[in-house]
C-alpha cells in the first residue's frame, strides 16, 4: 500500500476511535511503531469495538463513545466469548465457505489488544501520574500457538531458502534473464525499477534485516564504504548492521540512478523510492512483498522477504556455526530464536553426506 493511501486509511480509522485509542496511537508514534503496524492495530481495535457494541457489553451508540469503564470491567468470560466469535463467525469473503478466522489471526488480534491494555494499565499517566485503570484482563487470556517442532519447521522452510550458490543465482536471474519473456510494456516497467529492485533484494539477502527495517532506511543510513546500515529495530532501538560485500555493486548502481530516475530532491530522504505521476515516495512494504514474490516465483518458488532474512541467517550460521553472531546480525536479544537455523544447516549437512 502506498504511504499516502496508508496514512489516509489511518486517518479514517482514527476518526471513529475513542479518545484513549488516539492517545495510544500518538504515544506509539514516538517509539516508533511503523505506520503499517499501527494501521493493522487500528483495524483490530475497530473489529473488537464493533463486537463490544453488538454484544451490548458497552452501552455506547458508536465506537468513539466507548469509555474506559467498558475495558476496565471486561471479564475474562467476555473476552473468551469474543475469541469464540472470531473462531465461529462467517468469513468476510463472499466466495468462501470457511467459518471463522485462523489461529494466527486470533493471536494477532490478541497481541494488538494486549498492547492497548498494557498502555492503559501501565504506561499512560493521568494528571496524578497514575494509569487510567489497573485491571488488565488480557493477562488472564492465553494465546494458543501452533504446535511444531524446530525440526518440522526447518523441513518446511528449507525449500524456500536460496542457499549456497542460489543466492547469487537469484540475483543474476533477475539481472539477466527475467525480462526475456516479458511483453514490451512489462519490460519498460521492469527496466525502470530494475536497479532499485536488485539493490533491495541484494540488501535483504546480504543483511538479513526485516522488511520494515529496509523500507524505512534513509540515504544517510547507508555507509557504502564500511558496508554498514543503521536501522530502527523493533521497539525503536537503533542498530548498526553489517552488510555482505556482494550487495555493494547493486547498491552503487541504484544510487547512481536514484535521483534522476525517481526525480528525487534533497527533501526526499528515503533510500528506496517509487515514483508516481512525477512524485517520489518511499517504497512501501506491500510493494516489496509483491516484487520479491514475482521474481522468486519466476526463479524457483514464490517466497516472502522474510524468507530472504532466513536465507541470510542460515548461510551465516553455516559459515560461522555461531548462534551468537546470527542473533546479533538479526537483532535478536537471545540465541533461542536462532535454534531454527541449526536444524536447517544440519539438514543441509545430512543431504551433502547422502550424496557422497
């Protein structure tokens, strides 16, 4: 979604929200949460508040009128009823017969609500320096996580990684072969964005940064001489991330055409730009997801930018056998999350032995 459209939709949602959600939104901008995350959270709040009204848990006439008492007095049973509603309600898709939403979606809804309740019960201060209320019902509700061993997850994910020579083969494919089968109109669009797309893919494969971290980069955040980028991690923490040398020529080629190709002026700070009707804008995450999906599907198998992050992590662990180094590269606080990559690499080793 383009940044302008995203901000427009955020303003629409803010227009129907209670005052305390607007305070929450303003507070999270200072963290900073990305606009995409805040937009998704606002959508979850709208769904939850609509249910509060429909279930007569709140006496308000409209969402904006819902008061803090409705949240403070919400019982665990009420919340469990809401979860059951999510599980059983008909799909919003007209052509689908599926009932309810997935567990992943339910977990995302509960995560958004947990963030709001934590703000209202712990983080905010009234005129007396106290939170708006103390009772946090979200702490009484457990989320059900998908049961899957690391070995099983590694098995599912390994086919969607571009390991070994495939990392450079993927970049070479986009660079030299992708456009061959395209129509003239499609070739024109591809050639306009080719350097940018290659630079973005190369950066993801060479650094392992999250998609949100990549699209939020400014030109000043890139140090080509040192091959380091400064990113804003989850929770608003700034971090310096090393970038593998193979990405350098792609980044250099993009920077050479960035200003002229995208009509960038001094005030256009974003590193990766898109241009619409002569106006440069920061590229948005959904555009990158579509772009990576398009190229990867044509090359081997459709993957997400997050799989490119997994690719870097797996290759780095294979080269160093150090979970600590991989954790630092990915911006994780502990090595527990990187256990997945040991299973993928062990699988790769087994496959290699089988070929001896």
